[in-house]
C-alpha cells in the first residue's frame, strides 16, 4: 500500500515531514502578520510548535532528532524534486547540524 500511495517508504517519510512543516509554516505566517507585542507572539509561537510536535504530530520530535543526528541526509533530493527545499535548508545550517550530532538523541526531549 505504501508503494501504491506514496511510491515507497522514502517518499512517505518526506510526505510526513512536508505535511508537518507545512502546518508549522502556516502557523508562523499567521503569527508574523500579528500586530500584538512580540512577547505575546513568541508565546503563541512556542505554544503552536509545542502543540504540533506533541499532540497533532507526535512523530515530529523523533523524526527531527533523526535528521539532526544524521545531518539531514534523509532529506537529500532523490531526483523527484520534493526534498529540495528541505535539503537546501539543511545545507544552510550544516554547522548547527554537525555540532548537534555530538549531543545524544536520548538526552534531547521535545
């Protein structure tokens, strides 16, 4: 079924990440338009990301930690163009991803 609907496990993985990030980006864009004081907007941003990461998409923390530890290699474009935006974002933050590898994934909690 996974192959039929998504074209393989890798594409399913990318679809899950894309859907989760799309939800976060939509929330961030809504908050960016706010005229409220910055501390209130920041509080709402933290709450929104926490809601997405813990209740709506409980797999998010595990998947993101996997990408940080792996240096984002699961996000490299496989020729289908779907992962290009994610891979480019990772490349821009390569220094952070490498330094984060030193931290044990078990010690990080979302």
